């Protein structure tokens, strides 16, 4: 059975299937054609990106001229999350964990959108799911605290004959976590919220959803202790942990043991987390990210960042000085050393060097530098380019060392030409490093770097202003089909 579990908040969406996961903002921006929607853009100030979850009670979203409905926008968000996880739509079952305070309208809209990408939809509340996720919790009464960007919700959970049930729920729409501080009236309001919820009843434990910092946790713990006493245990549960695939469910993938991996592999926490709930594909890529990197290359139309091979006298974990990050060429140029290969009338699987991928229909594929660099360019003249780079790497260097070295090289570039390095970014169903480059011709290059089977692969998505909606999706499609050959 193709089943997907999805946790939804106003600012984040986490999704998990039997063998992969996705993490993105539930946001949309209008496409350049005025009709399509681009999903997953960061929710940043002065950005057109808006949270669909925050607008579920609206009739329309003010994107002219199409004025999409929240249900249509939510359908696009769900569809993108399935594509990120390489799950074909419609999936058989979609389980959605939604904020506890939601009423009938928002739950109905979410269900309607879900049924467009799944045959069956189940909706669960965050509070009940948090209690279920906390395996230590067998208390008589548990208080679950949820913080939104502008609101706070407190729910009391008790155990009935059929398991945990909601006893009471209090929602304060104008109390954000940022307003709860020792010198702010928000702390008094939070304490009053808990008092209204319990109404003199005892509580055995308190669960805070999310990952608040220890100082904030101590602060709200002291406020709760004033209401219920100092013996109440305070714990946290990560939002991403609210999705827990049932290991007994049928899966289309045959079970297989995961290979032993070096302890220095990058993204190891993500691997351990995913391995606990998945059976890998027959050719499942082993993400050793920069587990073994003495060279890092992000070249072609993007940034070239090269870590030289250590000499024979150096240790396996040493990294030589890196070369300077090179700027990208304009979109209307292509290296003369490139060798044209094919233009596809239908999606075709290509194998070049150690990578195998499907090229989009109508895109010309060219090789350069002996196949270590591959360019995909649209035949219709659109100023866009997808670049795939590949390079063998040497075991021994950890993720943080590689990330730090790349960050140092980025700092050598002129201000404003390369954005900051981002870690653990999911793209095409894979987690890796990411950053953005701004060449002189006004285009933008979104780079994603992964390492599998001792081969480092860079995926560069280059487009002009207004072309992100189509290029990024096609680039993600290529990344989704990409396989690294051992």
C-alpha cells in the first residue's frame, strides 16, 4: 500500500512515506503565466510567498488574474510533497496531522484537497498524535502545548477505554511564543490559558510540540508549575516525529538490510531516522554526502568549488586548500568543448559516467569535460539550463568539514553573488547542501549537492527572472530520476 503521513503547520510541512521523506514550507507564489502556482518558496518578509495553511478560511488567494482558492493551492502543495518523495499520485492513503484547534471548515478544505491526490484521507489532531508519539506517556492527564506564529493552543488529553481522547482545548489566537517572556504580559496570559484549560484538575505531564530552546522551556515550565505544581513532568516532541509509519503496513519494496556505513558519513542522523521506518529500494542510493570528500566540485553554470586531493603523506581526513569559487557563465553561452548528444521527443533514460537520469522532453543534452559535466538546455530557446556535475571523492572527511570549506570559498566571492550555504535541504527526494548564485547576466542558479557511492553530484538549476516556476520543477524532476551508479 502506498501510504503517506503528513504533518501540517502554518509554516512547515513534513511528509513521510515508507521509504522517503519531504520537508518544505506550505507556501505558494504565482507562476509567470499567471495561472500556475510555485510551491515551497521560503516564507520571508517582502516575499510574495504566502502560507496556504494560514489562508484556509479565505475564499480566494489574491494572486491576479487567477485568484486561486485555498483548496486549489493546498492541492498543489500536497502534489509537490508527493513529487518530492517520488510517490506517484494518487497515493492510496494520505494521513494528515493538523493543528488541534482547527474547526470543520479547515478540516473539510484539507480533506477535499487531499482527496485530489489520494484515494483515502485521514485527519488526526496534533495533540492526540503527540501523545501517541511520546512512547513514555501513559499518564492519566497530559497537557499538550502547540505554538503557532501568532497563537498558542493548550489541550488536555486523558485515557479512555479506547485510548487517548481530548478532554478540553483552549486556543489563544493572539499569543505568540515570542510574546511569552519574564517581562511581558504574555507570560501571565499563558498561565491563565493553562488555568482555564485545567480548571483545577491535576496534570501528570506536559508535552510541548516543536523544539523550543531550553531557556524558553524552563520559563513556560515555571508558569505551568504555578498552576499544577512542581511535580509535573515537562517534555518535548518534535513536529517531524508526529509522522510515524506503521512498520507492519504492506510495502511495495522488498525488505533488505542496510549496508554498514562509515561513522563519519554526513547526514547520518537523517539516515538513521529514515532507516527506522523504511525498506530500501533494490538500488537505493546510500547518502554518504560528504562522508568521504577530499574534493568538492560545484561547476559548470554554477559555482566551482574544488577541494584538492590530499597527497600520499596526508591523513585520510585531511583536506587540502581549496581553489577559488568560479563565477557562472551567462545563460546564452555554452562551452565550446561541449559535445552535443540528443534532443528527446519523449523522456529518455541516459547514462553518463556514474550517473543515470531522465532528460525532459524537448531538452538538448550535451556533455563536457569528458562527461564530468552535463548540460540540459531547452530547444525552444527559453533561457534556462540544468547542469549535472560529477566527481569521485575520497573517504574520510566529515559533513561539517566540507560544509565549512565550501562556506569559506563562498565568502571569497564578491558580496551578493552567492547566497549562504544551507544544510539538510530536501530536493528531488534527497537531502544535501544547497546555495544560490547570482551571475552577472541577471540569472539565478540554485545548486544542490549530494554524495552517493563515493561520487559527488551537483545539480544546478539556472533561470532568468520569472522562469523559476517551470525550470525548478523540471530540475526537480531530473533530480528525482537521478541515480548514482556504484
